[in-house]
C-alpha cells in the first residue's frame, strides 16, 4: 500500500443510461482503491445530481461485495446535465459551481465518472474547472471517442444477435422481409456487428449514405435466389 495514496478520498458516480458492467466497474475501482491504496471511497447517488444535492455515502468492501454480476447500478443514475441552462428563470442555479463546492467540501482527491458521451463531456468540463476527473467510457453504442470497445457493447451485441437469430425462423415461415432496428444513436457499430453475426442481407449504417433503389434491387435479387 503506497503511503502517498493512503487517506486519499475518491468519489464514484454513474450517469446516463444503464448497461451491463457498471456495477463490475464500481466494484473494481472501489475495491482496488480501498484494499490496494488505502483510500476512502464515496458512492454518489444519481449521477451528477448527487453532487448537486449532496447525496452520497461511503462505500465499504461490504457494499461492494456480491455486485459483480448485478445489473443496473447500485449508485442509481440520472441524465442531469449541470452545464445545460434551464429555461425557467426561477431555477437558474449555478450547478457546476455547486458541484465544485461540494467536491471540495467532501475533500475529494478525484472523481470517477462512469458514463457515455454526455457524461464524459460534462466530466471534461468539470476537469477544465479544476476537478481531478477519471472517465470510464460506458455505452452499448460503442461511440465514445478514443476507445476501442466500451463496456456494455459486447452484452448488447450478444443480445441483438440472439434476437436476430430467433427472427430468422419467423421470416422464413411467413416468407417475410424483416426490418430490424437496433440502438446506436449516430454510430453504426451495433448494427454492423449484429447484422454480420445475424446474417443480415442488407445492413444500413448512419455513417454511410445509401440508396433505397439499390436496397430494393438487392432484396429482389435475394428473393429469387
């Protein structure tokens, strides 16, 4: 245990949508910080909202046991965007200022932010404001810049592929064309991987322009094969 880290305090929050692996990440960070580095770990409730409202608790090894395969997030989550201005003039609270104030009052040495694009954008702005930030990229869409594969993507891919496999029998029985839409926002990773794994005849990705005429001609050729 390093003497330079003993007594340090870190906070962990999860924000945005939930996906498989969040609790495993919380456990991994928390247990390592406590056991290997002698740190105190705080779990912050409901994403950035927890920092605004000062809703948090110390996480012990007991809190972190038995959550490795648990779905969701034990910390709760929200889509609170502290840098987004409210349209209601009566609610013009300086949320970033509150977050920075509460961060200092908690005596945190670093804040671990688990989330996707929106969460990491907020985390980056908080880092610019002087907070020590560690970002963990979490999204089933695999669309966080600078990462090869985000956690949550592999599980979503497995489920999407399984669903497509099951639809083959229905499509064959009824002689139908099945149009399957998966998540991804503006990124086609999930569509591409599940489409290939599931044997899709046509895979449409938001990054690549397509022609309806070409798609129709391709499906007609496939129908007579």
